[in-house]
């Protein structure tokens, strides 16, 4: 542990090093933010003329992690009840030509295997594994389980995610975390995949990796230089929305809108958008004041997890009801820009079917 | 929230066009008609502008949420419902220092997705007389039926009845209720 801390300190001194400078132009780097005031990073999808404006990962056409374009293709449900369900995922990912062809629905909750390039659909395997794990959860909770600061409320030792606690790497106290920006992601976290709904919100793409760090922070790592370039708070505190009028917390002041919304809310000159504590906020670019809440994210549903309390009721948006309706074989539930498929018998969420925005 | 609204509408229209093309989003101009149509039918527009609920949503910055893509299901207490609160309670909630409490209260009235009265009814039947509903605020509501009406019970032991269901909007649905629900 001491070694990487020393390395981190050394790297922290070089935090404004050229490695973080933006590449500019097409597929512009994130680092443009460093040239501006404060630690604000601009990201998003709008081309505003000047080539030197930093743009987050959401911008690039070929390899955008987000965007509605990939989901607007018809996900044909005709033959997908039963064994063919996995095909939907192949269609979802076909825009990412470079690497990932399909998505692996892993439920390993932080004990990931680090195969971030090639992922394989394993619907049935996952379900078998999921069925074993789900018995740990207690259905009698009076409240919908939320992905809190340390993931689900159970299974954490001393506030650390189980994978990390077992490896005895310890957890960083909050506030130390921002010193990680500009440093190399420690080996311990290179395989820690995102948990729960975050796997559908922040997807590895050609430019960035997302890994779950200590204390429930998500680290965005730039593939080119392997440096952490952004932190995203992953906790969804109950009732903990940032209030309007407060300054958006600076350690997280990077473009971090979840992928399914990134084309809807890109940054531009007048408006920045930031995710945190279960909502997407509109933030003033100059003062970082939170002006309004543009979206609420429940963070309740995730593939591989059990359908939580409070989701027995069908809630698919009207425009999609003709296509996704409950049958004895499959239920559909909406959350945070996605429609999820549920196995009614096991109550397991088996697939993300499509994104709406 | 004029600038927000315009931005929302422009991006909404731009995205609609882009979706047809199956290309990545570019800047495309929105027709004035498209803007107006999209803007008038949102959840935000479905709440009377002079109502206590509208004022509370605006104070909490949630009016923008209800003008966005959603979709959400809004349980909308009418003015009479707010008047049933203890004297001064709403005034206190509207103060800047109570913003977190106000946001918690309002998000307890916002549910994820689009839930129609018939959906709740079916779930109640399947649940042998009741069903639990998740809210964006994190707590849950329990729905039951009294005659033909849906009744919602909150975390504090209170109840409210749906007086007018299924006001379908472009980004969700509004059910008007006769009480303010309390998370705890």
C-alpha cells in the first residue's frame, strides 16, 4: 500500500503534466478543462466551433459510450422470449466497433475479472450464479434498497466493498480521493468492475475505463495514459440530493452524466450537467452553482439483482407498452432511462433491454 | 426556467431527428411547432402554475425535472391538501435552509416510470389487496383500493386518495391526490 501512495504523491506533483492536456479537435480530450478556471471540466456532445474546447467522452461520434443512436434501432422482440433473449444485447453494442462486441452480464459486484475488452453474453450462466447470490438479500425490507455509499447495504465490512476488504487494501478516507486525479489507477482497482446500476450508466469505451474505487467512488481512467481523470460519486444517499443554490462539489466537477443521458444533456457554454447523489444537476459553468435538477435517477434496478420491493407495479413508459408488456415469461420495468427485463418466477432482473433517451 | 426550457426543447427536437437518422447527435434546428408541442405537454405544464405544488417544485429546482424527458409518475397534492398540513409547516419547508427536507418531501411524490391507475390496480389485486410503490425519494408508499379509488399510505401513517387519475403527459403521468404524503 505504501508504494502506490508514494507513487500517487509523486504523480500528484505532476498533476498538470502534459499527459492531461487535451488533444483538441475531433474526439477532443477531457483535459481541456485544466486550461480553464478551477477544476471544472467540460464535456458533452455539442460542437461549438472552437477546436480547443475540451470535450468529454460523450462527444465522439464513433466511439461514444452513450447516445440514443444505438438504442433507436429496433430491438426486435419477436423471437426473444426464452433462449434468444441474449441477442438483444448484441444489437445494443454494435456501435462500439473497436472492442466490445457483446456485454457480459456479470454480477460479481466488484470482484470483476477485468476483461474489459471482450465480453461475452452469458445469460443462463449468470442467472444460475445470481440465484445463489440473491439468497443473501432480505426481502422483508420496508424500504427499496438503494445503491448507497458502499453499494447495497449488506455485505460490506468496515465500509469497504467486499472485494477490497478481503484483499486487505484498505479504503481511502473521503477527501483523500481527489488526490487520485492525475495518478495511475492502482493495480488493486484495475479489475474492480462497477456495481449495480452503474454498470449501465458508465460503460467502458475506446477512450475511458470506469472502475469502482474505494469509498464508493467511480474512477474514470483515460486509456491513453492510464491516468485517473475524473471521479464520480456513486453513492445514492437517501434523500441526499444536492440542494439548488449549492455549489457542485469540486472534486467531482467533471462531465459525468451517465451514458444513457449524455447525448441529451451535453455540456455547452451556458450549461453544465453533473451527476451526483441520485440526480443530474444543471450547473452554472462559471460559478458551479447548482441551478436545477434535470433528472432524478432511482438506481434501483440492475441486471443480476433481484427486483426490489416497490417494483411489482408495471411502469413502462406509454410509448413502449405495445412492445414491452408483462407476460408469465417476462416482466418489464423501467428505471433511469432503461427498460429492464425480469424473470417473474425468480424475480431476477435478467437483462437491460433498451434505453429510452 | 426559460433558458432551461428552450435548451430542453432544442435538444429534444434535435434528438428526435437524429433518432430517425440513426446517427450520432448533431446540432439540428428545431421547428417552432415542435418546440411548442413538446413544451406544452410535459408534467411541469400539467401542474397549475399558481399552485402551491408548483411553487414548491420550483423552489427545489424540480420543475426542470418535470420538464425533462422523464418519464415520471407524479402524485400531485392539490392546494387543499397542502392546507391540511400543520400551520406554518409549508412556510418552513419553503425556506432555503429547509431545501433538503423540501426536496425529500417532493421526491416522495415522484415515482420512476409511468404508472397508470390500472397498473396500480392490477398490482393490488396480484398482491392480495395491496402493493408497494418505490419513490424517487427512496421511501415507499403502499397502495390499496377503497371502492374504485386508489389510496396511498405513507411512511408516517398518513393516507391520501387519488382523486383524479391518469393525466397522461409527454413525459409521464399525473395523479391528483387529496393529501400530502410524508416519508416518515
